[in-house]
């Protein structure tokens, strides 16, 4: 069997990827999703937590150094917090009560 036929078969046998459920709940507004929600403990505006392995040239390290985002680690799981307080360090999810 030629490589072309083998390659063609592999491409036709590939299944469509299944959509994964959303990790974080949808926020009430765009402002709340990007730091507009305040900490319930001290009232400081929350900083978004970014999960996943950042690309080297993505600029996330610089944003983290500036305090505009918090790097949450490589693992992405359901139920993880979406924001962190820069003052007291508490974490929460947008939409949780």
C-alpha cells in the first residue's frame, strides 16, 4: 500500500472533535469577566486568572509581572477560580454565589 493511500485513509477515519463543556460560567458582563468584579473580603478589583501553557511570545509573563493577569498553571479543570484579589490573595469564580 502506498503512503498516499495510507495517509488518505487516516484522514477519512478521523472523527470530528467533540465540543468540551465550558470551564468557567459565563459572566453577567464583559467588564466582570475581565476584572470588573470586586473581592468580597476586601473590595479590591479582581485580576483574571489565565490557565494553560502560555506561548513564549504571548506576552503573558509581562502582563503577570505588571499585575494585569495571574498565571494559574498548566492544568485546566472545571471549577477553577477565574479571578484573584491582588490585595488579600483570595480567589473566586465569576457567577458563583
